[in-house]
C-alpha cells in the first residue's frame, strides 16, 4: 500500500454563503474525489452535510472530527456517498479541523486536513417552575435515572450504516414552534439542563407525526422526558419526541414520514401540554431547524 501522508496543502476550491444562507467549502484529492462540506452556518447546533462530488478514485473516505470517525464512499463497501456531522451546541467557537483520509481503488492512501472556523452563538436563559421531584429527584429514582441515561447513551452510539429517510424532513406538528434550542434552563431557581430541542405548542391529545422515515429505536416512559419516542433515520441521525400522553408506536416499528407516533401530553418534566422535538447526530445535540434545512438530494 502506498501512503502519501498528511497533506496540509489541500486545494480549497470554494467557500461561499449563498442566498439561501448555505456555507460550503470543498477539498480536491489527488486521487480523484472532490469532497464538499456544507452547513447553514458553521456554528454550534448545525449539521454539516459532507458528500462526494466526484468519487471515481475513492473506495472509502474517512473523516475524523471531535473524537469521532465517519465513513462515506463506494456502495460496494456498503457505504453512502455522504455523511452527517453534528456541531454540538456545546462546541467551543474558534478553529477546528476535519481530518480526512482517502483510500483509493489502487490501495493508495491520502491524508488531508481542512481547518474551519466555528462561529459563536448566543443562547437565552429562561426560568421555569416544575414539580420539585424533577429538580431534586428523590433517592428512590436515582437508579432509574442512571439506567435511563446509560440506555440513551447506548442508543445514540449506534450507527445504522444506510440512510433510512426519504427526502426532506417535515415538522412533526403544525402548531406554533418556539425556536428555543440551546436555552439555558433554571428550574425552581436552580440551574439545570440546557434545552436541546424546540417546543411546539400543540394541544393536548393531538397527533404527532414522524419527521421522516426510519425505525423506532425507543418508545417508553422516561423520568425526565416522559412518554418518549426516538426514531433512527440512519447514519447516526435520530429524532426524538417527548412528553406524550400516549404512544402510538413500539420499539422496532418501521415508520414512514408523516405516520402518527404519539399524542401530545405533559408527562415528565413539563410545565404543560406541548411537544418537545429534538435531533441528535450520534451524541451531538443539533438544532431541529438545521434538520429542516437539510437537503440530502442536492
């Protein structure tokens, strides 16, 4: 195997902000493929869509970012021609690097490094009042909370290698949405969690639909998020729906975009009937509005 080593002199083909607010840049490898990195903005909470524009010379493209590895490439290797990388809401602004390793069809390996700037993003602070047991949980639920945290960590570490979604993502409910992703929450005057989704002011008992096709990987009651559904859309992308009054799916179900998955409620740590809708790319907390802007087909 011939190894060309890490090449810091990558070719930067383009960096632009379009009228649609999309920022992108591309790398061209000497082995042939051109790789595009695209996001609404390179800031915490965004999704970076990475795809092969020209992949004739590559079998596998590996990207390492923030301690995680991502693979795209040839269908003969069981890979998609794109991957999604989440910029977690806690990601620090400043310089970051995508490390790219390309395996050519002739066995050659080329390494590239793409530096980019993560912009700062301000998040609001909000005070809320809830049942005290959700601020200072009683000792008898400590084990349950720990078990549920470990369960969610395991779920978000699993990568289904093929894309399960169908076209653009849709809103799970038509009611008004509060764009409060990243809100710093103070419950009963005690600083607690950061709000990692958005709230949709849906009426009690109204149906909530899947934002896209995928497999239900969790459908159960959780201490903090109440009756919860998590859907795996493939490539490490998950949508989750919280505080249901009633579940309409079970773990393992295959759902299509627009299928009803539950009814709006106020279970768990909630101040009233609403839908909490969240998105994760592996363990990165990303803004659902970034998901709605995602165009995998272009």
